[in-house]
C-alpha cells in the first residue's frame, strides 16, 4: 500500500485542512519498533479515507518526560512551543498512538492555552469499527490465538480508557484472556514517569520482568499493547525469558492492520 502522508505545512499550502492531526510522538518517529506502529496507524487512517496530516519536522516532544522527571520549566517551554504551532494551524482534533502524548496534550495543555479534542488510536479504531469502516475481514489470522492485553497507565488509570482496546480484540476470532492485574488494578510496565530513560533502582526484580511473568503465566500467543513505551518494556521482558519465538508483542494498530489485510 503506497501513499504519501502530507504535513500540515503542505496541506495548508494547498489550501486544504485535515479532519484530524496525527501526532506521531518521539517514539513513533525515532524508535525503529514504534515506527512500524506509526505506519500501521497511517495505513488505517488512509484505508478509511480520513483526511489527516502530520507536523513532520515541526513536531517536538510534548514535554511529558521533562514534567514527570520534575523539570516543570522545560515542560512549559516545550508545551508552549507546541501550543503556539497547533493554534497557528487551527488544529481542532488530534489522534496519537502514545498514551503519554495523549495524556499531556489532553489534560495538561488546556491550562497553557491549548484546547483540542484528543483521542488515542484505540479510541479512533473502535469508533471506525462501530461505524462499519473496519471489518476485520482477515480476522482468521488470529483464529484460535490467545491474546492478553496490557493496560498502559496513562491510557487506563489516568484516563479511564479500558473498553476501546478490548473491543478491538473482541472483533477477532481469538481468545482474550485477562491478567490478574488489569484495568483499574493494572501493573505499570516500568517505563512511565521518565523511568524509560534511566537505569532502574536496585531491587529484587525489574518491574517489566514481573509484568511479563504475569502475562506468560497465561500462555498467550500475543501480548497486546497500546503504548510504544510499554512495547519496549514488554518486548524486553519476553526476550529476558527467551520466548520471542513463541510470544509476539503487538500494538493494537498492528493487530487491526493485519486483521483488515492492510499489512
């Protein structure tokens, strides 16, 4: 599937406005694994005919890691620069594949003058399924597979988004199994709060190992994720247990793209 994703600058130059801005995020832009998720979100948006654009090189970090690490000044500098840009383009609606970007733009930008409708890609996908625009026609790929879903902290407990990801998985001919610690009782993967960018403190066990241990106890074929940070931590945990040939870690956008014959 070949198509070109326009930037906001290109779209405005052509006298057009997008229905939605796809906020790619740092991980989705620079992390090799997360780039695959970015591509699949783009394929889904293109497939259903949604007119969308990205900021491209104009996009900067939302400031989430700076804020979580305690550098409020740096966060506000990064946030204000982004808000200025988004407001200049008159952006109304944003979709992002990263719960950290989602939470920051949705909940922390308004008090700095950035008011937008912000949705996570799982909410978008669920809406498209409800509208009949995504059919899971290739759903037999997942037939008989056992899938467990890990709730990202900033999607689940911080924003109460629990059902959209699960409804996506329920479209498949697969067996959705829940971990003991899920939904409001979910366990962090260990990457939030800027922990992604530092070595863990001394302890008995890394938190991602604990989380993957819990997932593997269900003998899943797939661990589903909805966050690029979680993706890294869960994948590392699966590698730790040398299970990467038996257990796949896939984002819900990748699962949706595969189920709809887009990848």
